[in-house]
């Protein structure tokens, strides 16, 4: 009798297990797949990866297909062509598209980072670094018109530094900055994490300053989509933003070690300790919005930088290019 009861119990457990697997498979099949073109893959975007790894998007019925698309211009091209439904890059890209006359232009609907995430890396060790130490030196700073170089130039302006006295090299593609510096180009290079910390750990460079702290607050990176896509997929976008805000909340309310453990699968070449160090560096720099709202003040701060750099001639309408989503 006991043997029969045991067999029945085992059989029931097997049935429950099979049903669970089938249910999970059905849930996975019912997820809406969304392709997101991200401008770079960096620990700078820790809340985004926390939302992915913690399953917040799956909880909202969304499967994220993440595609690395180096350069904000290339992210815009992917969104405009339909290769990606959502882009993740600097909001300056939406301004360029809007000013280019595109009718179904790109709209930013969720902010993530509120200041530049680059660090100035020196080839030589410099104690008590000052921006004047850049005078007469070559700095690898990324392409003209992108957020990285715009914020670097703004940091120089904010601190009364004459950029004409600096050899700012804009010939190197964003994705090639670290490799070019390792190969011997430049005296300084502006890098995101984890590249900055990796160079430092390998003895190939020294992190000397945070460009974000020097430049100030702007909507540095945000999620965007075509105007028509946002209009036709309101529920999906609301669920996307809800999941992203959960990722921001998790990152803000947990230790850098706990966050590092969660997002570690996104960075297999970095140790948990390295990731935690980088997260702390970004937390100390006050790098992330507390939620996905992009204020008009922040957006106009970005436009001020672009106006100073003669990249635009006048302000573009905030209400046209920013759509803050009520996800509650």
C-alpha cells in the first residue's frame, strides 16, 4: 500500500513538472518580441540590464531582442528602416532626424542616464589632474555631433578651457576608441565602462576624471521609437516603460554588489567585483534618472549644448520629440 502511494505521488509530481514546463513554454511563445538597437553595451546602463536579467520585461509579456548598433546615427537608421522597433541612444539623434524633415520622426519616450558616462583616461599617471593638463595633448573623443564629444566640449566650456589648445581627434569611430588608444594613438581617450576600468586594471591607462560631473545634467541616453510606432503600440510601450522603471528602482535600492551579481551575465568578460566597482563609480557620479521622465528643462539643457556647438540653429519643440509615459 505504501509502495503504491509512493508511486502515485511520484507520478503526480512528474505530471505537475510536465505541466509547469508546458506552461512556461506557452508563456514564452506568447511574449511579444521587441528588437532594441542599443548604441553601446556598457555597465553605464545597469538599470536596463537589471530589468532584463530580473525578468521584468517577461513579466510584462515582452521578449527583448538586443542588438548592438554602435553610433547614435546607426541606431536612428535601424529604427527608421524598421530593423529595430526601439532605439537606445542619445536624444540628439531624434533632433537630427526631426530637423532633417522626416515626417514619421523619432520620439524619445523613456530616459535612463542623466549625465555623460565617460571617463577621461590618461596614458600617463597624473596626480591632481586638471583639465588644463589636456593642453597640447591629443584626446580621442569620438565622432563629431555625438553626445560623447558634445558633453566633453561642454565640460571644457563649463570650466573655461580653450579647446583650441587641445588636439581633439574625431577621426576614430566610437567602438574603436579603446583599441586605437591601446595601439598607441592619443595621450588621452574618453571611454565608457567597462573599457575605462579594463585599461586601468591592465596598466594601459589611468582614469583621471568623470566627464559627466564636469558637463552637468542632460538626458544623455534614452529609448526612442518612430512616432507612428508609439501611437500604434501604446499598451506595449507602457509595459516596456513599467519594466524599465522596475530596473531603475532595483538599481537605486540595492547595493552595487547585489546589482553586479544580477547583471553579470551581460558582461561575461568582467568579474562581479569589477562590475560592482563600476556601478559604484556611476552611482557616485549620480548618473541615472530616478524614473524614466525626461523634463523640458533637461531636454533644453541638451539643446543648449547643441546650440553652443552650432549643431542646430534653434530649439526644436519638446512636446514633439519627448513623450513621457504614464505607466502606472
